[in-house]
């Protein structure tokens, strides 16, 4: 009978740190926590920044202490979209986050945790789609104004006690001096003067703007002011608003060397006015509501370099999701699968 071969056994402590760290990359947060209880050495490895740098707690039930621990261990990119965060009332620890996704969707929505936004001061990208806002939250956003480049406030609505929203919006956009992408579509603010405050204080550095689905409050005068002040705009979504032919000349005049994509579908702008866009040599994509076949052909003839109504929307301006990225798999360019987060991290 052949002799049995001796088996070699390796304990965790026999493995080099690099191998142990590689093993931990295949685990979720709960499992990493459990491994950290094995020994002081494993705990130290489990706190490596690479394991915490980007975290996605989409739809999670998350103790705020976990957010603080993640920040301590080097988290810079965080999604708590549609998540419930609890026990954050007394938090004061600064969070050195670069990206923060905290949008809500569906029927079940949670209030903003008091500590999270308040403790961020250097955000570069922030998404708050469908989140109820008050003046305090707007002030917290403004504290990131020196670094904030991408801001998604689509579908936001004022919650109870919002004092003077027009003044709050004015101060916010005066603070956001580095902003290059803004989504303020489908808002629940019904004051036309709020958009006046917005366009007069939005930084001239802005490059992509989505004001779509603000049916009654966005006016031609707002668009005219916007394009006159912000002449670096490359993408502009004004669909589902009540703007008219009156603003097209301003768009063509002030954005004639920058504008690449324009959506004016479901507005009061007709094909004759759109012919003024011939002077915009940079224009590549146009969406409009020209239904007459003859007028559509004439428009394409006069704008030969422009793709017209080819199902290319501008809906991804500032938003963290797109046709290729959803909440469960990441946010913006960060690839991070959503994971369960209800655990004791004391």
C-alpha cells in the first residue's frame, strides 16, 4: 500500500500580510469585522485603507458609528442611497469624504441623518436626489463650496420649517465656486425667484446644467441670464419647461463656441427658432419636439453636423447613476457592490 502523503497545514499567522489582505478583499464588511476579532495582527490588517476606500451601503441599515469607523480607516467614496442611518445625532467627527451619494427613491424615504452632511467639508461630488431639504442642509452643502464640482439636487423638495429658500439657494451657489455640473431638475420649489437667485449666483465655471421638468418656474429670462453669465456650458437640458423661442437667440449667441448637447424637447420652442443654432459650430446633439416631418427634414438639412432626436438624452448630468451604472453596483465612476451593513461596530 502506498504511503499516505503528509498534508501541510498553514495557520493564518503563518501567512504574510499581503496574502491575508488579499483574502480580506473577497469579504464584505461584516466578515471583515469578524476577522478583525481573531487577533491584533488580523485586526490591524482588516483596517487597511484599501478595504474601506469605497463603500456602497445602498438600501442598508447602517449604524453611524460604522460611517465614522470607515472614515477613520480611509473611506473617501461612500454611497448611502436609500439607506437608513441611525445614531448620528451627537456626531462631531469630521468625515474626509470626496464622493457622497445619499439619494432617496421609491415610496420609503428616510430623513437625512443629522451628522453625515454636517461633518463633510471637502466633498467633490454630492448626490441628494429626491431628498427633503431645509435651510440647515443647504448651509451644510455650502461648507463644501471650495471643493464641490458635481451636485445633484434633482427632485429635491423643501421640508417643514425651510426659512427663506431663495436666500438659502443664493448663498449656496455663491459658495460653490468650483462647480462644473449641476442637476436641479424636477424640483419641488415653486418660487420663480429661486431660479433668479440660482442663475445670478451660479459660477461661470459651470459646464453642464440640467433644469428640466421645472414646468412653471423656469422662465426665458432665467435661461438668458444663465447663458450670458456662464459661457462655458457644454450640455444644457431645458426639457419639459415652459421656455419659448425668446431664449434661443441668447443660447446661440453666448454658447456658440462651447455648447455640444442641448435638450429643449417638450417646450414651446419651434423649428424656426431652432434654425438659429446654425451659428453654434460645437453643437453635436439636439433634442426637440418638432413633429412635422417636413420641418424635421429642414432642421436636419440646416444642422447637418447635429444628431437630432436620436434617443440620446442628457439625463445623466451630475447624477451618480447612468445606463451602465446603477445604485447596486456603484456610483459615478466608482465600482462598488452594495452590501448589508447592519452590524455591531462598537
